């Protein structure tokens, strides 16, 4: 992945966040993959303030704890 990002002269995190596919298409592509999320959980990417990122990280910790209980 790093080699692809370097070849495209794009930072890897930015490359992983960008897509021109809509959410419905992404969900269809993720069906049946081991990395799909259970119903009720979604993966998002956003640019936020540091304070917002702190809050989001706490929400993520809660969601990850729920995922661990499910598995």
C-alpha cells in the first residue's frame, strides 16, 4: 500500500480515505468480507477539531468494546 501511495504521490492515510463510491456501493462491496461491520455500526472518516477527535476516540473505544463482546 505504501508503494502505491508513493507512486501516486499521495499520503497513505489520504489514499485510504478517498473514494468516489457512494455508501451503498461500499456496503455491497464489503458484504461477505471478514472486515465487514455488524449492523448498527459504520466506519466514517472526517476532518474535525482536536477536541472533536478526542470525543470521537472515546466513542470508538466504546464501539470496539461492543465488538469484542460480540466476538
